[in-house]
C-alpha cells in the first residue's frame, strides 16, 4: 500500500521562527512529490519536486527532495501569522494511465503565534 | 486569475438520497479529478477523468459514484444512494499536467 507520512502532525511557533516540515513516502511508481498549503478549504499548490537535491524556492518557502532516502522537507523562514495553515505533502504516482493521481499525507498543522 | 469553482458549498441530504456535486474546472485544463476529505482525515483520491473518460479510480469510487462532463465545462460527481460515511468535503481539481488546482470544496453532510 502506498504511504505518505508527514511529521510533525502539528507545530506551534512564534513569528520569525524557521520551521522544517517533513514528508516521507513509500510508494510504487513514484513520479513527483508536491506540497500544498490548505488554509480554510482548498489546497493551493506550492511546489512540485521530481529530482533529488534540487531546491525549489518561493520567497520564504523552500523545498527539497531526496529520492534515495524517500523524503522531502519544506522550510519556511521568518514565519508570519499568515503562514498558519495545514501543509500537505502528496506523491504523484505514475500508474501509466495517462493521468495524475495524488496520494496525500495527513498534513502538518502549523500555527504561527505573534 | 482563473480558478476552479464548485457548487453548492454545503449540501445536506438524507441517507439513501442521490446527490450531484458540481464543478467548473479551469477552461483550458485537460485533467479533472475528485478528491474527498473526511473531517480530521487526509485528502483521498477518488477519480481522475481525461479525454472524456475515467482514467483512474480508487477503491472508494464504487458503483455508487459516477462522474460526467456533460457539456464541456461542468464536471459532476454523482452519489446515487448516500450513506452516512459519505459525509465529507469533496474537492474537485483540474490541471494541464502534474499541477492540480483545487476548488473550494463542497461539504456534504448525510443525515
């Protein structure tokens, strides 16, 4: 069974702190790993990672993938209260059917307090 | 910026009733998806739709579920005879490739 495990499940930090969110996976036919931010309802896309060791950056957020050890991390520097959300890790499986099927982890709930 | 829309935002139905959840994907997208998230649990894949047919479905997507793209813009999920355990947030997503854009979801409550 394909598994995506995120840790920690929840995290409370103060504004300005740096956080690292973890995602490990055990899946067959890995194609890519994606990070989403879920605030109130819909997950919004952050990053897609396919290759090991290449860091993706967007402002204060960055992410990297290790395909040998089967994990990814999402870093957020200088956190702000607006970063409070559930961060979802998802793995896209290459099933050969021509579409993209995401298997999600349970998410990490990040709370940033002033 | 174009976005995926879903209606209704909240649907309450009685057990055994049929419901149709509606989605309008982003117009130039080719792949369409339904996911669900039971309260407090993870987002789960239901079905993907490409080239006017189902390309993949999960074990959750049994004979009670069906999808349609009736008019080239809407994408619907029908649950024929709802059960209590169908209560969840249902997300529609669309994409041109690996990146999936999610709609705001429909909260389905089965009583």
